[in-house]
């Protein structure tokens, strides 16, 4: 018996840390005014394979199935496309609408550290704000998330509209812009030689290939250098970059958020700003999260040409974050109170447990039948502070014996007094 490749069960301490990460994210999502949403795991194949969805590469990794009625379905490969369906099906929603969602998604892709076939995504999205304010707030949120998690990060960002303006200037035809962008996004993995080789296969002119090669061969150019060198000042994409840059500086994120002219993200639906989050030390190379603006998906799903639903989102990768955190404790949890029935006193033990739990005190009732000495030694090793012992003497008096494992003291008392002492 074994797990399917790329899927894992999480138990004990590891699962506790995973829940801590999700709790941290949930607290910050709600601090920023996002509302919870839960979308469907099963979706119609037509929605997931729409030309407005994830693109050819991600569709190759999608799990497909057919139900007993012969309907073609698929498991969601991200949380964005199912969310666009929610917006499309609920025209009465008030905008701007800010949602967050945590749930599993599925991709039949290569398995490596931080990348699984069944994995958790944690997304936040804003629908109804066209300007850079939404992007700035999402990047502020990302900065706060990783500060809380004590993971130093850098956030690389770009604007696809600006990148398209730049590529047109060096001779890339309009119909090839998206394809070239997706190739440029492989720069960190494939290197400049690999990117140029892939671009040659796309049939670009030698002049365009030479210009792109020159851009890739030097140091990472700044936005100002590119805008000046290629006469892009005043272009729509360039103005969007300048607006967001100004907001990021005002928010104190000017150094943490780094402009990367060749970042474009691997999905086809992004229309403007895109960003990706990385370990600041560079030791862990996979992305810790990312996202961007996708202004056209919802309108196109509704068969409307205009961007009636400007939208932008960010996704945090729990698996990558866990690969960084390991078993680092994020939230200290006191060990539960251990209740020990000595002999046939389980009814009294459960009554005492009910009193503790109604007061919000975590507790466990031992039922192993082991010797008291061994149970106490095990409790001490687990860091248990208090044990409640109920034997013949305690039961006859209607009391419990509270043992303080730290102070090495014990005392007979009522269950109510024990609750008061433990609190």
C-alpha cells in the first residue's frame, strides 16, 4: 500500500505547522478585508480548457474524468478559474469584491521538492479595481505574510503590457508577443542560451533575436534604462509600471519589490502586472508564491469583449513554504491536560474532561491501562504540565487529584477548582 506519486499524508507535528501557516494567512487575509470563498474541486471540462484559462502547458497537466452521465469534467488545477466562474454566476455581487480561498488543486506534472501533484493553494483576489492600488495592497500583504512567517523574501515584479511594448520595439510581431513572453519567463531555468534557442524555433527575425540576446546578455536593466533606451515613456504599460513603483515606494517596499523586465509568469491569462516571490537568500530556488492582473477572463467567460471585471490576485504555495519552514514551530501550544482514571472510573474521568473542555482547556483522557508511573513519565516527556488523577479515593470524595508536573506538587480539589488552577 502506498500513496500516489506526488501526494502525501500529513500527520502530527508537520500537519500542526501546516495549519499554523494557514492560520497566519487567514488572519492576514481578513486583516486586509478579504472574505472567505470555497469553490468547487470538480468543474466542467469546457470551463477548465477554455482558451481564456491556463494555456496549453497547464492543460497537459490537468486531471480529466467522465461521470456516470457521460459529462466531461476536470479537477481544478488552480483556484483562479473556478473563482472567475463564481463571479460570472453571481451578478449581484457588490464590487470591489475581495476574496480569499485555501484549498487543494491537482496537476499531473513533474514532482520535485515543493511541487506535488496534489497540493494546497492559498489565494487572495480583488475584482473591480482597475488601478495599481490593488496590486500594491497584495504586495503589501505578501510582505506581511512572510514577515510573520520569518522567511526573508524578495518579490520580483513586472508588467506584461510594458514587456509587450518593449518586445514590439525590438521587432517581435504582435501575434507572437504572448508566446515570446512565456519563453522569456524560463530565463532563470533555461539561461539566456536556452531562451534564444527556443525563440529561434518560433521563427523570429534575426534582428529581433539579436536585440533580445543583447537585452539578456548584460546586467538586469532597470525600468528607467529600458524606457529611455527604447522610447517607451508615456506608453500605457510604462505608465502602469511608474504608478505601481510610486505606490510601492510609499508603502516602504521599494527595496523588497524588485522590477524584473523579463518576468511574465507561465500562465497565458495575465494582462498587466505580474509578480513572483522568492527566498531572499537564493538557497531555495522555487517560487514561494506569485500572481498578477487578469482583467479579461471573467468578461470573456461571459462573452463580453470589454474588461468589465478588472481583477488581480496572488497565490501562496503552502508546499514551498513548508519546504522552507520544515518543522519550525510557529505557535507555541501547551500540551493538553492529561486525565488519568485509575481503575473503573472512566465515567468520572469523562465528566472531569467535559468540565475542562467547556472552559476551553485542551485535555486528553488516558485509556491505555498502563501503570501510573509509566503514564506520568510519558506525560512529562511530552511536556504535559498538569495531570488529573481519579482513583478510588478521589471518586469516593467526589474530587480530583491535580498533579503539577513542573512544580512536582499535587492536591485534592473539586473539578471546578482544578479548572480555575489550570486556567
